[in-house]
C-alpha cells in the first residue's frame, strides 16, 4: 500500500507544468517516454495531440547518448518508407524485399514517434522512473532535465522535477499526462504570440531638437491610393466654396433691391389714414353746414328788424 501526500503532489505537479510550459515557449521539444503497457496508449495519444516525439514500445540504449547512430538509423528507415510509398520496394527480388520489410517492422517498433527528431530533446517526460532507468541515466548524463511520475518504490532524486503519484494506475497516469499536455499547449500559444510580437517593429518616439534631421517615414503599400480615394470622395460630396458664395450673393441681392426701390407698405396704416381722412371730411362738412345755418339765422332777424320799423311808420 502506498501513502502519498496529495497536497505535495499538487505543488510539484504545478511546478513541473510551469517548467514544461517555459521550455516549449522557448522553442524546446519534450520527449514522452512510457513503455509500460498501461501507459503506452495514454502517452502515445497525448504526444500525438501536441506533435511531440515519443517512445512507447522500447527504449533503445544510446537513444540520447549515441544520438548520431540513432539519426543514421532514422534516415535509413525513412528511405525504406519512401521505397514502399513509390512502389520501388515491390520491384525488388522477393528475398531482398522480405528482408527490408523485416527491418522496417523492427524499426517501426523502435522508432515509432521519433521520425521527426533531428536534434536532442530539451526535456524528457517519463512515466515510472524505475522502469525507465536507462532513459533517466542517459538524460542525467547529458544534463537534460526530466519530469517524472515517481512512485514510492522509486528514487525522486534521479529526476529534476519529480511528481509523486501512482505510476501503475492508468487513471493517475492520465491525470498527470493531461496536465503536462495542457502545459505544452500553453507554451506553444506563448511561442506563437512571441513570434507575432517579434515581427512587429515598435514605434519609438524621438526627441526632436534644433539640429536633428527629419525622420524618414515608410508608408505601407497602397496608402497613397487610399488617401486619394477618400479625398476625392469628400470633394465630390462637399460643395465648392466659390459656388456657395455666389449662391448666397444672388439670394441676398433681390432682397436688397426690394428694400431700396419699393418702400414697405403697411396695410393697417393705410386703413387708419383712410379713416382719418373720412373723419376730417365729415368734420368739414359739418362745419360748412353749421356756418350755413348760422348765416340763415342771422339774416332772418335782420329782415324782421327791417320789417318792424316799417310797421311802426305805417302806424304813425
């Protein structure tokens, strides 16, 4: 029975995941190693999903320490695969073709997942440090850091980033492997963003002085055409200033002429003046009638007075 502190396992697994993420973000490769039967399919699937090299069938001695020999064997295996694809392998004699196919089956078992390996890996992820003792020794000899799932029957000092856990149960192997895969994916995302940012030239604000020359600015292709199109569109939509001024002057001139030539006529004032004239005419007519009346009144008494003396004379 194994007793493992899961809190400590969680802390060390987080540290190992951060280390793997930093390695991948820097452009490094992680070699997945797990030859145990319960871990082969899990590790193969995980490595293929993140496009990393893996070894799940058999660890060949000298895979790291004798990398030149391994590289030549990989070239030979790639040549055999090419012959099989183009059909030249079927044109060989039966005995020679059978020998090549036998070599290919053996190479496939030994080099599965390592066809694209051109250089030594930056780090190694190992399931069951005790079972993969040869791989751990080779990595330690070449100073290649190792992230290993370490059980109670293994020595954690053999690897640089140990992760305490059960290396026999497929569930625990899957949990640890998935965390490492997520770290690899995060590292690739960081690497992509760094590449994008490195391709962008930063803008530096220069301190302009009296003796400083003008800076040359390179505009992107097609910038002048875009600006010319925008300017032409604006000029076509907006009216010309000279035309606007002439239109305004022509609209103002008739008003000025009307104000200068024809006086303003107020209909109410004309009505008032007509009423005043009619009233004055009526007053004049009344005055004439009153004068005539007064004149007639004055003549009548005079006639009476003239008549009275005559009557008195007659009486006498």
